[in-house]
C-alpha cells in the first residue's frame, strides 16, 4: 500500500494531486504537528528532517514532495514525466525552478501574512519579497503563451509541481490577474477531476 504522511494543505498536497492523477490507491495519514508527532522517533525514521510529507510504498521510503512526485510518476504514470527527452528535461526544469526560485519567496510572504501576528510582521521582508515576484511570474506567464500546458498540449508533472507552488500566491496576497496566460492555465487545471479531488481533501 502506498502511504503518504501529511495534510493536503501542506506541501504533501502536490503528492496527493499526483496520486489522484496516477489513479492509484493510497492511504493518507495525518501527522499531528501541534503535538509534535512530526518530531517523534517513529516519524523521524521516515523523514529525519521532521517535516511532512513522507511516503512509504512497499520497501521504498521517501521525503521531499517533489522527489516523491517524480517517484510516483515514474512508478505509476510515466506520461506525467513527458514523452520525449526534451519534454522530460522541461518537466525537471520547471519543477526545479518552482522549488528553487518561486517557492522560497512565496513561503516567506505566506508565513508573515498567515502565521505571524500583524503587529509582529516584518513589513520590509514582505515588501522585498513582493517586489521579486513580478519578474518570476512574468517568466511563467511568457512560457505559457500559445501553450495549453507548460509542456505544450500534454499535462505533466511540470504543471503539478509548478502550479502547486504558484497557487501559494493567492493566500500570500499577490495579484495574479495581470498574468492572463497563468490565469487561463490555472482555470484549465482546475477542471481536472484529480485536481478537484485534491481540493476537496484540503477542506
């Protein structure tokens, strides 16, 4: 049985989405962060970083959500990896770009706006990070011109991994309306049954 540890409202969510796209049976186990379950000896055997998500699949134990997604696609739905060498390279490119370039900035803003009391927020940090976002979202918006998905007409892991990061902009309070190609792409993705199931599990 494939078992994922973590809430769909965390970075584990992109793994839930990938499992839904792959059509596999899986068990989703919550991890009680408030009671430090993610720091328990049992959980640290799965993820020594003491973070979610973690995945077990037979003898396979993995952490890091993007790595988990590549494993799931390789094992259960190879089409998500792209069907040509160039396509597979682009899937890696956008996944790494989202994780390395876009996510750290969005997470900084998200933490300040959602978890830090208003009186204690670092306004200079928020402003600095917000000023970095337009250039990054313009890169993504330009990449989607005349394309259905990031890798042309084929929905791939590039869309899951990148969209799951880009969507953090909404609770972070960054306006995506000027980016018409991103808006169209997100609307198209939102029609996918696997995405809708993932969003239901977030409630």
